[in-house]
C-alpha cells in the first residue's frame, strides 16, 4: 500500500512538473517573440523607414531649389524632414535599450548613433549651399549636390545597412525561438498526455487495491483526486494546444506579414528618394534608376524585366491575381503578404497596397518620360506634387495602404500574444500549484485510514 501510494504521489508530482515545464516554456517563448524580438525587428524596420524618408525629403529640398512656385512645398518638406528626424531619434533610443543584451545589435545601433549626426550636418550644409546659390528647380548648385552626395552615400552605405542588421538579427531570433517552441509544444503535448495517463493509472491501481483488500467500493478522497487529475490533464492539454495555436497566429500568420510589410514600407521610402535623386543628379541618374528597379523588385518581383517593361508585366500579373486571389504570380514582400492572408479585412487592405503600388509606378514612368523629353520642371512638379495624380500623392496613398495592412496584422499578433499571456499568467501558475497540493493532500488522506489499520 505504501508503494502504491508513493507511486501515485510521484506520478502526480511528475504531472505537475511536466505541465510546469511545457507551459512555462510556452510562456517564455511567447514572451521572447511577442514582447522582445518581434517588436525590436519592427522597430528597426521603422528606423530604416524614418532614415530613408529623411533622405527623400533632403533630396526634395534640393530638387525644388529656390523656385517661388514651390515655397509652400518647401516649408512642408522641411517640416516632414524634422518629423522623420525626431522619429529616427526615438527609434534609436528604443533600439539602444532593446539591444542591451545583444552585442551585435549594440554595435549596429552605436554605428547609427555615431554617424547620424554627420549625416544631418551634411544635409544642413547642402541646404545652406542651395539657399545661397538660389538655384532653379531641378538644377542644384554643384557644391550643394556634391555635399548631398556625401550625405546620401553615408546613409546608404552605413546607416541603412546598420539599421537593417538589427532587423535581420531579431528576425533570426524570432524564427529560431518559434521553431524551437513549436517543437517543444509538440513533444510537450505527448509527454503531458503520457505522464497524465500514468498518473491516472497509478490512482486507479491504488483504488482497485483498496477495493480488493478492504472491500471498499469507492474511496471518496482518491476518487476526487482521480477526477481532479483528469480535469488537470484535459486542461493542460488544451492549454498546450491553445498556446501552439496562438503561437502560429502570432508568428506565421501575423508577424511574418508585419515584418514583410514593414520592410516593404522602408524600402518604398528609399525608392521614393531614388526617384528624386534621379532628377537632381544627372551624373548618377543611371545608377539611381537601376537602384530604383532593384527596390521595386524587392517589393513586387517580376523576374527578367527592365524598368521600361515592368509596369506592363506587373499589370498582367496583377490581373491574373485579381481573377483568382489564390494565384500570386509575383514575388517580393508584397507577394509574401498576398500569400499569407489570414485575418478579416486583410485581403482588401493588401489589394489596396497592390493597386496603389501600381499607380505609383505608372506616375514614376511619366516622370522619367518628362525628364527624357527635357521637361525638367514638369518632371519636378509631378515628382513633388501632393495633388491626385502626382507622385507624392500616389506615394502617400501607398504608404497609407501599407500602414493599414500592417495594423490589421499587428492587432492580430497583439491579441494572440495577450491570449497566451492570459492563459499562462501568474494566476494560472498559482491555481495549478494549489490543485497539485490539494491532490497530494487528498491522496494521503484517502490512504491514511487504511494504513492505520496495520498499527
């Protein structure tokens, strides 16, 4: 009787330990993904976006020059530049705090911190030289243009790669923890089932022994423990299943879309800056045009196309997709998102991203045609204009559509993470400890009267 009792108690303790390990691991994994690595990755992508738009506004300032027709636009461009600079500073502060335990992340953040001041000084000098030269639209002074080249080279060769390094490092952490946690939850579910069944078997064996030896049909205390153990097992298995479902929702369904769209938005702002660089710097125009194509391909990849043929190829692919949303005949970040539609409203939001991206590309083609035709001021107006049909209006619509789609996925990710937090919070742990203590106590209480009969 003592041996059977000890076996039952050990089985209950094993069940409690297994449940604690499996569910505690799920809680820790969710915390790493949902509260640390994933927010850090998206914050780093946001830093990339802020830096890119700073440079786009700096390019626009040189592009519009001292032309009185763009006085209001110049003030607005300066305001946007200052907003993005403040946003970049805030992102850097948060990234520095988040990278406290990550040496590689710290180095990347320190690089951006150390070089950002130099970049801002170069932009300020380029603006001053341009104001002194009073250049017409689209024709910055050689001194201002050379200074801006130094600024944009610093941004593209050092600042943006460093910001991207932080994103990549945290993405790798998310992917590693996610796969590790899925494996742990899968094996943990089976371990919990096996240990729970062994605990139930031990308790039933103990009750049978009591019934045979002492002619007791039911031992109330042990019967209660058995029912309690069964309930704990079912609840534990359900919690493991829910944790796995929430993890898939948070990472595969939501986070993957958030990071893809965040990267698309960041690259789009750099792409928009290249459109302006193309107009202000004829010497590097071919280079900027090629980079624009590469960034376009990163968002919606069409294999084997040139910039001149891209719009027609994208239109054909988009028509195929609209005829059947399950068909996504292009790659890139937008292609990844359209293959990962999960939540209510996400399909329509992602379709708006595709629509606005196409419109932006069509307007960009018009800008390049105007420049080729020697109509520089018309190209500048189309590039910097905020009215419907002009490039910056189209780009604002694209940015809004991307932001709306990110928001849908971010809310879903936050909801899934919060659900796991609620399922596996301190109250759940305390309740589990209390249930285990009650089960152990009832087991001892149920057997004690029978053992006393041997005295």
